[in-house]
C-alpha cells in the first residue's frame, strides 16, 4: 500500500471502545436517576451497573453524572447531549438483537445421531411422531457408530444419540424411551413348545443378540438368569442371527413390526445427550415422548 492509500484509510485507533451494554446501561441510569433502580430494571446489581457506567465514562473521557437533590443522579450536560444522539442507535440495536434471537430460534438445528440404519426402523419413527420439536428445531440425522457415541456427544458432534444397550455417565443424561421387543427365532428341530417365559429356557440352548455396549448384553443375560432361565449366551455379530436346529435366538427388533412381551427382560431404546445442554427444553421434550 502506497503513502496516498494509507492517508485515505480512516483512523480507528482514536475511536472510544464503546459497547452496546454500556449504551443500554447508560440509557437506563439516565431514566431512573439511580444505580440501584437501574439495576432492578436490568436484572443486575448496583455494583455491576456502576462499574459499567464508570467504564463508559473512561471510554468517552467525560463525567456523565452529578449528584442532585435527594442523592439522585442527574445527567451532566455532556451526558444529556450524548443521550439524545445514542437513543435512536440504542433502539436500533435492540431491534437488531431481537431479530437475531428470532432467527436463531427459527433456525436451530437439532442433530440426531445413531448407528447404522437405526433411523429407518419403526421404533424410531414412532418416537419421532411423539416428539414435539417442529416448533423449535429443524432435525438432521447423522450416522455415528455406538463405540464413538460418548466422544461424539462430548465433542458436540451431535445433540442426541439414540441407541440400544447404552448407559449414562457423569457428563451425560440418559432417557429410556421404552423397551425394545424381541423377535424370537426357533430352530427347525427345536423340541417342545416355543418358550413363553425365561423359565422355559431351562435347557440352555438359547442366545441373545448383542447390542450397544458389552456391559449391557451381560446385564441382560443376568436378568434372564434371574428370571429363571438356565445357561444361554450372547449372539455376537460374527456368529450370525440364524438359530441352530435345536436352538432359540432372541433378536432385538427396532423395526416396530413385533409387539413387546412383558414376560421377557429386554433392551431399552435410549436417548443420550450432554448434561446442561444449551437447549434447555430438549431433555424435558425427550422425557415427555418416552413410553411410560
């Protein structure tokens, strides 16, 4: 840049460092003629209001108030002239702030995440039909595998994670949205009647599909044993989901095609989000859409 171009540039270094907060506090103090009364209107404290005014005085380089009768604050002549100039600006800035808040509320995106094809399942679509969010959020959907869900939530990659067989932690809130029904598959050479309750699995020739975190599958297997089942095991991804000829296999079903049966312990369909999420209404809405 040559010397002529530099001379044409405005000199910003000499401008006072003034904030919208200082203008608004100054305006209210002028109206109320009291730091204490201004603090009530601004939902602040007297000390904080006075500090903002002191900073504003330093920025403009002139005293703003003088003590009047009954210890009220009277704007100095300089402050009166300043008030007449900033009032239209203050009103415009307030309108701008309201417009920005409105745009923010209208455009808030809620990022739902889950593993695999979970969003296509009827269990999730039924829940989404109960969840009232269209008035406040625009949803989008992300694929994040279960092994990464905690990191993704804590790094704000998503807002809510949906899954099966997952649990909360010190930094995460969990909402149980309802039980996930079983699809019970029976081998071609299975002897006897199809099992109707855990005690019917006494022969031990049965397995449960694994889901989510390993601890969740282990807890569910313990729940089957506590309900009277004997033996059994976990059906891993590598072992396939088809039963052997004399075996019973329990597959957790997120398609929504099978009705739940209270006779069986089962996985829970869960939503997890960060504690103290900035969308304060999110947790109550998730809880309200859960199946009681």
